[in-house]
C-alpha cells in the first residue's frame, strides 16, 4: 500500500514482536482493539497526514480487532479486513460454534486453576509451541505450519513462529464479544475479503451480514486462509487501492 501512494503504518500488537509490554505474548481483545486507535493517534500526529483521511486494514485475528476498533473510533473513515477471524467467537465457542456449555465451563475452570498457579509463581505460564505438527492435522493447521514455520512467514520474535501465548490468554476472549457493535461502523464503508476455500470464511460472511451498509464481501476464487497473508498474486491490491482512494478522498 505504501508503494501505491498511501502513508502506511504496520505494527505488532502490544506485548508481541517489536512492540513493548510485559508479560510477553499476551493477547486481549480490549488491548488489541486499542492498539488500532493508538496507531491512528500516531498517524494523526504526522505533519504530512490528513487526519480526515485515515483508513484501517486488519488481517486474520486482527481483522476482527480492526472492526472492533473502527466501530468506536469515528476518526477512521474506511476499513478493510482480509481473511478475518472473530477471535472472541472462536475462543469462546470453537470452530463453527461447536463448543457446548459443559465444555466451555470445563475450560474456564481449567483457566481458573492456571490463574492460581500463575499467581503462586508470580508470572504467567506459556502453552506448547505454536503450529507444530504431529500428523493427522486438518489442512488449515498444515497451512499455518507451512506459513509460520517456513521462511515465507517465520520470524524469531513472532509468537506463532517461535513461541506460544500465555496459558490464560483465552480468559478475556471468553467474556468479551468484539463485533456486537459492527453495525455502528456505518455510514463508513467496510470491505470484507476472504478466500473461497478458507476454513475461516464463515467469520467474514456472518460479520458481513451483521454490518450495515455500505459494505462489500469479496470472495477470492480458490484461495485458502493463508494465501491472503502473503501471496502477492492472490491479495487483491487493486481492489484495496480503489476502495481506499474512493473512500478516503
């Protein structure tokens, strides 16, 4: 997007990667929503940026956070999300909303026990390494491994490449739906982009249904979830460029 003439800021969420904060590798829907507004603060202080022409792009889990942020941050004039996940939905309800109340209760009880262990130790415990394969995994998990563990997506300080989240990270996602106010993005436009073959496609489809106009859902033929991470011949940059040029004019 920078090559196409936009002032572009890419950032790691708080507590991860190149961003600060302790403990490391902690995620929170509230904090990560605020990360986007903090980025808007930064852009708006640059003397060469027009504060009235700021847009947001969110990818994967941070697509859901981007929608959450734009719903409450009226300074953002347009938002596009690509291969979007609603992390509060998938953590609290499982894929395709398959988690039962009994399973949710058991998970929360386990998280509570982990909270005692962390408190006694004075710091968080971390889960097993992310995106390791043992055999027999679903194709989308293989795709994650082939992205995060391979040169195309690996970084030594990336949680999904070379680390793990705190074991109690799911707690806040269990209790805070992030897309309750998605309709309040309107009358600012929303563009949803998702792969035809992505396991996560239903997140964009249900978010699109809940959003108010103007809105658009663009399905990329033949694309998987991770294809929209880095495949320059698959990501619809022309569409993104046209969308923001029209709506940040």
